[in-house]
């Protein structure tokens, strides 16, 4: 029961963050200017910059998700035996 409550709380928190999110401009001024200039000129540098940002953004979540999966699996095995 306690696990369900924790899972519900985390799910609710994630849902609230997703619903009430705001746009963020967390690039430095130099990166923003380069991306806008190259995008206007028809270059794909802005596209590459966006892919790099997404790679850096998703990597920690993938690692934490993998650790959580194996942790949860080991807890389930321990409870079954």
C-alpha cells in the first residue's frame, strides 16, 4: 500500500510539472546568436545544436531509469522469496 501511495505521489508531481511548465531559454547569448544566424542561412548547425542539447538532457534520465528498473526488479525478487 505504501508503494502505491509513493508511486501515486510521484506520478502526480510529474503530471503537475508537465502541465504547468514554462518555456526556458537556457542557452548562452553566443549559442543563441549562432543558432539563429545559421538557421536563417539554411545551415543545419542549429539542428545539430538541438540534438546535442537533447542528448545531454536525456542521458541522466536514462541512467536513473535503468538503475530504478534494476532496483525495483531486485526488490520484487526479494519480496517473492
